[in-house]
C-alpha cells in the first residue's frame, strides 16, 4: 500500500500556493432539515485512489486494517499526516480542500479542539453528509446508541445533517487512587467514592468536603487546576461565543474562584498539565500524594498508565486505580471523521467511515477497539488497549475490565459518562479562547493580577486575537 507522509512546512506552503492560485468557495449542502433520504452514493470507476488526511497515524492505521480485512475493496489509500504541532495541520487541510481536484482529501480528520470549524463553522460546507456517503446514519446512530455529544458536535446546523462522528468516546469520569480512598474513608468502592465527591450531583459542594477530608490525611484531591478545567469547561450551559460576542458562562467564570480555592487551601500540588510534575503525581512522587484526575478512558490508557511507574500490579501505582462518576458531565478530546462533498468515490468513503464510526456489530472497528483486540498488521504485540467507544451498544456487550483498575469494568462508568456529556457548548475558536482564559487564571491565582484584571485582560486578548468583542 502506497503512502505519502507530508509533515513539513513545505507541504503547507505548497498547498497555500494552490489556494492562492485557484481558491474555491465551499458550497452549502442542499439537504432539507434532518429528513433527507439516504443517498445512492456512487464511485467514479476511473478513480482508484482514496486520499486520507489526518494529524496522527491512528485513523490511517484503522483504514489500512479495513483494507486488509476487505481484500476486494480495490482502492489504493494515499495518506497525508501533518501534526497539529505549531498549528500546521488546519492551514494545510484548508488549502487542500480549497484547491480541490484529484489530490483533495476524500476523508479527513478533525479533533475536538478544532472540529467545529469543519462541522458547524467556516469550513463546514466542504463536508459531505453521511447520508450522501450512502450511510443509513439515523438508524445506525439509534441502533448503536452513539453518544449524543458526538452526534451534536458532528451535526451541521445549516441543514441538520450529520457530517462527522467519532469512534472513540471521551466522556469523562473521576480516576482515583484506591489506596488513598482506603486511607481516608476506609473503602475504595467506586459507589462510595462517587458519593464522597458528589458524583452526578451537578455541583461541586461535596467535592470540597472531600478535599478537606483528604487534606486532613495529608493528600491532595487533584494534581493541578488543569485537572478540573475540562470538567468545568464542558459542563457550561453556553459556549464562548453567543450571537457573535464573547460570552463568559458563569460556570466557566467560576473557574477563577475554583482555581484560587484549590491553591489557597493547598488542595493540590499546583502542577500544570502535560508537565513533568503532573506526570510525577501519577506515580505518587509529587510533593504530596494526589487522589485523582478528571478524564476519559484515553487518559487512563495513554497518560496515567504509561506514567504510573510500573507495568504490573505492585509496580508504581499500577493497579491502584478506580473510576467513578464525576460531579458534572463532560468530555475531553476525540477525533471526528468527515468525507469530502466533492469526492468521486463517496460510496467507498462511506464504507470506511461507517465501519469506523457506526458499525456496532462484532465485525466493526469499535467492537475490536473496545475489547482491545485491534492488532495492527496481525501482530498481537501491537494490539490496542481497551477503550471507550462511540457506541453504547458495543460497550454493553464488551468486556471493559482492566487490570490497571484492579479488575473494574470501566464501561459501567464510561457508558453513562458519555451520555452525561454535553456537545452543545463548543465553538470553532475554543482552542484560542481557552488558552487565553487559562493564562489569565494562572496569573490571578498566583497573585500577580486581580480577578477583575484577569477578566479584562482576557476580553482584550480575545478581541486582539480574534476580533471578537465581549458582550
């Protein structure tokens, strides 16, 4: 299988030239509401290449697996991977979509930080509806019990049609140390810990009671304020932009007070996420032992587990973990798959996207993903970890028990967590606005500026960077 890997700035510049020389305006979909029939998707018999654009090799590897398992598929997959580092991916993708032609993406990926641009924002006109790809999407969403937040994010407001879905569900839970729960409350039972932290209550009151009880035993409840930010951000009632103006939802504004309360009361180690001190808390080597982290299944598999200091029970903190419901519903991260409305091979694109995002049978990607049996290139050593997937139907019939969680079935928590999450409070500018807000929160909690200054600076920064005025 032939692959083209484009990772350099040269690729971006070249595509930019194509854009400048012949930019196309994305056409809006002609579908009416959410009731359009499933299209009779077709393939141009002269086209035998499917162009795939992604920012990691994860989705391309899934597609390679699909092709390997369907020997009669008959298409060459041409893959372009450009990292999101230094904001390289989206400008290159935009240029490729605008340029169109034989090299344009047939399938492209978007992550949570910028997916709204391609499903509901400025670039949403490039996306084919799943119905245009020949997918019976309404029925499959229902039969697969696909997480609502993923559907909400992937639905284009202009026509009410689904244009993107994810394969991995990223509804969040509270991931905690069993030994610390035992030392503080005499039990590590998830049902009891859920009550202790106010899981499912929609409020933080009980969380602060737990923080005091943990502090009395010498523990921090979380590592840093970043560990609670995603729960707060994605549980807000409204997004950052309402009617074209910067809107500060009261639940997001409260993060200023929550962050300061955590610091002033010594409830955490004051770490910053994705830094060495944060990882140290996962293996129990920080200034004080930390009780837990807020996050989805991927945080367990790809962040806490690799940084827990061991690979088996008894090593580091491996096996000393459990999960319970968060006080508020939220999601964090994820990848959505889109098809190009101008693709010449819509039926083939639809086959791939359906297998990855909607197939709830034991032959679909999600069943293997949930059960940790996806072995790339038929090599068991490359099998994926068990993970939370978009389909609740798949998780209901899968084994989510993890040795890392001392045998707990994570799907018992993540299925309701995915249903608890809200996908209606995102905007296409969230990454920029979130960074600006969290920067000012850090300055405020450090005592460098006042609360009022933090909010005023934030509004000014957003106006300077995005030209968006505050309400």
